[in-house]
C-alpha cells in the first residue's frame, strides 16, 4: 500500500465514524438513516474491495457502540455477528460489484454498487432479526399495535428506512462517480 492509499482510507474511515455518529439525528420511523454507505462505496470503488470491507467493519463497530443497545441486551452474540457481518459484507459487495462492472464504464460500476450496499446491509439485518430477534420484534410490534412482528419488521422498521437509504445512495452515485473521475485524473 502506498502513502496516498493509506491516507485516503484513513480519511474515509474518519468520515464513516462521523457520519454514523451524526446520522443518528436523521430518523425515518424508529431507526436512523444510514448515510455511511456512501463513503463505504467511495472507498470500495477507489481503493478496492478490501478497503470497502474495512470501511464496512468500522461502520459496524460504530453501530455496535452507538446504536445497538436494545439488541445487545437481548442477544449479545447475535447482535455482534449481525452488525459486523452486515457492515463488512456491504463494503465487500460494493467493491466487488464496482470492480466487476466498472471495467467498461464507471457509471455501470457505481450505480449497482450504490444499490447493492443498502440491499446487503438491510438484507443481513432482516435475516438476523428473523433468526435471532423475533421475540423482541414481536414485543415491539404489540406495543405499537402492529398486527404481528413480521409486519412490523418489514413495514415499521425497514420499509421507509430502506427506501430512503436506497434513494440516497442512488443520488449520491453521481457524486461518487465525480469523486472517482477526479481521483483517476489525479493518480
């Protein structure tokens, strides 16, 4: 690794931490919107698949520290695995998709990478909730007069949150493309 790459990944690591800490103030439904996926995608596209995985890991660590208290109290091991896995996998997947598809066109790489990151992030969250946290989700659903825990999971916790995250990533794709284009001219 060269100095430029180390500095770039370090800077994006700091951006991930700050965005995740401040992102808690932007809420749609009971959960905050994850703005952190954009720098993960940028890092994965510019610096490679493993940089995306690293940035995803940092995202997961901050989520564990800052946003996972209710899940940690219910099932600590499952929470740690789920949160770290969803972060690392969304970074690795964004990097792999970008690397595979951007050979012909940067847009062809960035837009799918911008889509795959929130899909993986939310998908692993859903699977983790279904496998390990449904008794807790059912309690929350009953307290909020939802018909059942599964409806609450998909419509109360994920629905609007996922759509907004997906739209944010699609909008930010143009910014990401510009950053990548500028970076390639500098390098």
